[in-house]
C-alpha cells in the first residue's frame, strides 16, 4: 500500500505554514546558489538571479524553496561554512521578506543551518541525515524545525566510485531507520522528521530504478517521503540525453514515485512538475 492510500495523515508545520502532505503531492523547488551545481551550472549564483528564480518557482506552484550553497554533485569539493553562508544568507533573508512560502536550507553543516534559520529559513535538508556534523540534531531541536534525513553512501567527493549493495532497499531502510532514531534521541519532534532515499547519492542506475520501483517499502518507517529525481544522471543515461533534455524523463519518474508513495518531490522544473503531479493525484485520489 502506498502512502497516498494510507489512512494516516502527514502534516508538517514550517514556521507560519502548515502543509498537509497526505492531501496532495507537494513540490520543493531547487535553488542552487552555487557556481558549479550539476543542474544549472551557476545560473543563480548571483543573489538577484536566485531571488528572481525563487519568485518564479513560487508563482509556478512550489510549496517549499530549498536553498543550497554547496554543490553535492558527484566529485564535488567541500566549501567552508563561511563561504556557504556568504552565498545563501542574503538570498534567504530576502526570500523571507518576499515569498510567502517556507524556505529550506540544504546543508549538512550545523553552523550554516543555524545562520540560515536565523535569517528566515524554516526547515533543514541534510544529505547526511545528521551524520556529517554531530551538532546538526541539536540545531534542529533548538529551532524546532522539520529536518530531511537523506541516505548517502560515502560523501559527494567519493560516493560514485563503484558503489554497490547486496540489497539496496533493505540497506537504505536500515540506514534511515537508524537516522530516525538518531533524530529522536537528539530531541527532534517525530512529526518533523522526513526521509529521503537519496537518488544518485552513491547509487548506480539500477539502484535508482530499484528505489523508485520499491519506494513504498520505506513507508514502514512511518515518515513522509521526499525524493529528488529531477534531471538526475540515471535519466540521462537511460535516454542518452543531456541535462537540458531530461524533462520528460524526470516527469515520468516523478509520476511513478507519486504512485509508489512520495509525499514531496524535489524538482527544478516546477511548472511542468506541478501539472504532472496534479494529474497523478487526481487519478490516485479521485
């Protein structure tokens, strides 16, 4: 049974916003304030361009804006907390004034998260599921904000160097179950924990396909599921297409993910993703 057909409702409070994740599929718009992200190559590195893009995503139907200041593409080098903060804080501060949507900070560094929350962010999206920085759990607890716990095998620098699994779904489920327990032990409210299987983060093409196909198995953890499929390399490899031509592939994967229980989709192409999600929701819930 998928999460969409379960009787339990997932409701998420983000600052002054309340999202009923069971009523429909919600969209998290990706805003990379970086010079080297895989998906947009620095298009929104300048604050004014980033803010303009965020306003567009809000207009097109995003429910959350996810701001990141460090590329986590395969092979990416780490940047300092100071540099990451310098990139994201002006954007978050301005968005908090201009956009009536919750802003998420995409970081695994507790200091960056703390500064972003002070600037107006209302959510933490941590690719390491609290594992890269042991202080992250305390920040999430102290600010009483939702946190996304994502599965990753290795680090962005080395995660795509021959990753392998005996049973990818079982290993991800065990990892996320342990991460949920870590979050609870840190004092994070159970209703503020979201899980993400980490498409492309230490995964082969066949692993990514297996995850989407069997996504509903993660429902046993009892948490809302977020998934990022948009423009990912496995789509490009299957279709033999560049980043610019992966929209249809992304939308196809998105619809399958909704069918199999995804509650939140992390996307670049908000307008098209919203349309696809509305049709999938209408069929599944109508």
